[in-house]
C-alpha cells in the first residue's frame, strides 16, 4: 500500500522509518516524534494534529512538484533499504 501511495500521513514511528526507503514523503501527525532523524534529513515533516497544517502540507506535496521531489529524494537517515539482503549474504557466506 505504501509503495502505491504518493505521500504517507502517519503517527506510526515504524512507518516514519519505512516510507523514506520507498521515496515517499512522510507527514507525521504528531506534535513531537522520537524519530527526529527523518525530520532533520528532510524525509518527514512534523505537521501535528491541526487540520489546517495537515491540509496545507498535503496540498503542497500534491501540487508542487519541486517540493515533492526535494522531500521524496532526500537521503534516508534510516538506511538504504537493503539490510535484509546484506544479512542474507552474511549468513550464506559465514553461516553454519
């Protein structure tokens, strides 16, 4: 579902980490987040719970292609999405 979305609106910490691997901008529906790495890196925007801010940021992402591109192409601070492949390779190479 996330891969077929244009943007992700969430209050889930795990989703805040996963969505940038798919190149999806994240709007965080919280006043604070323990995952500030995404906000600092530009992959997520902390919008809070006020309707006006949520609508404004969502509309901007859907109508301003340069703004969308900047956020969707920001470097993912949580990794490159290839961890499971790296683990598999280590197990196959060094496993018992």
